[in-house]
C-alpha cells in the first residue's frame, strides 16, 4: 500500500493532528479532575466516535449533544451519560422520551411550555425524563433569568413524568469579549457563581440539584473552578481553533485541526487563490475581524504576511506581502476560525502523525 502523506492527498482536505488531540484531551481531563469537576464534553465539535473514545478513556463522565442524531450516534456506539443541551420541542420531545429508555440521559428545559410537550411525550412512551433547568448567565439566548429559577422550578413540579436533577448554563457570551484574558476569566467566574447561587437557592427550597453544569471553551479555565460547580461541558478544546487562539484559550501549538489547501492561481501581485472556500472553511467569520481563517507557515506557526479575507464556494483569496511569494501547486494549512463549524462541513478527516496520514475518520450526525 502506498504511504499517504500530507504532500500526496488531494486538496482541499480536513486534517487532524492526532498528537495534539491527545494532548488536549489529556490536559483538559487532568485540569478538571484536579478540581473535582466532572467533564462532559460537547460532541458537536468533533462528531467523531474515535475522538469520543479518547475523551472517555481520559475520564469523561459522559457527553453533551446538540442534536438528536448526535445522541443516537453515541448511544449506538456504546456511550452513556448523555445530556441533550437543546430545546425538545415538537418531534424532539418524543425523541427525548425515547432516549430516556436507552440509558443514562438528560435533556435541557427552560420553560413550562417545553415541559408540557415533553410530559405528554413521556406519558405516551411510558418513560420518565430527567432534565436540567437552563439559566441564562449573560448570553441572552435560551435559558431563564436567575431570579426566575425558583418560580419556574416550582411550576415544573406539576409534571410527574419529569425529574429535575440540576441546573446548567452556556456562558457563550465570553466568546464575544474583546478585553484581556483576565477580564474574560473574571466574566467566566461571575457566570459560574450566578449558577451556583441558583443551585443553592433551589436546594434550600427542597429541590434535588445534583448537577451544576457550566459549558464553554472560552471559560474552561474560569467558570468550572467556582466552588459548587460539579461539571463542565467544553467542546472546542479538543481541537481549538483561530477564534479560541484570539481569545487566549490556547496556543497555536494546541490547535489540532486545519484545512490543507493548494494554491491554484496567482492572478496579480499581492494575491493568491487557494482551493479552499466557504465549503471547506465554513462561513464563520473571525471573532475579532473579518478573516475566514489564519494561514500557517510550514512550521505550523502563524503566517503574518498573509490574510484570508475573501472566500467563494470553492476558492479562497489570500492577500498580503507574502502572497506574491506563493506559487501554483504550493500547499499550505489554514487554521479555521471555528472548529465546530468546519468539522460539520466535511464527511471525513485525515488523521496525521506528523506528515504521515495514518487513518481516515468519518464524522457522524452531520446536518
């Protein structure tokens, strides 16, 4: 069999650096275990069963899922301890009721309206559904205000098929902060403390609150370490990406997923076109600018002389002083802005050990 390398596979291609993934998995597991906090990583980042196995081997207590397809894929692969952090409306309520019969499973709720549909689905399926109450700690998306938690929890007691086991939040607002890392950490600690305060209030009112769960990679080194937090649900940490690099969540040496691309045209001075556009990179823009990714040098360091500012479906336009040095056929790796988005764009990833391609892994539960 011909040896495959990053110099021989067809471009564009999604490439995973296996050593960096392993290091990220080990580091996060160790940091949280040292604080006595459970790790329930978000599966949406990798959508790879092989990566989930690495995370479980390192001590993950379960997994967080975005979609019903992710829940089903993990159950089918023999995983347990699944939390569906989404709103089970309509047909999703019936799926949640069914998943509750498959194994250790819980879902998120933030209203009586959602509970009504889930109660009806659980009654029809003859199941009980455990849930966590979602608290908005600043993102302004789903979830209820901390001050409303006691009233909503009391109202949810009326649903005899639903069991409240905890509270959770997604402190996604941290990803939009532009100040220094210390300010981001302070905001993460504040979000974690608000969630702990809600849990304390609910326990004092007689509610059984087992889980107090935070979840984000920007807040991985802050929110989980607030006393009273029992688990964390970071996802992007397993790969990291350009947005996390800009936020100070990681170093470039920890970024494990790149898009390998080839120069296909050098139409004018200061410009080069590559064969990776939005269908390769996703259209997720930078959290601190408008670029579609960060070009890397052959040493996998940031290339300051190139900017990836324009993309079409199958083409990317690089500009800057280094663009004139690029030649047709030259290969380079680009660090995507958002690992979760780019992973979902592909049906497989090339797993690399150095320059050698050692495996192909197939994403599951893609949209």
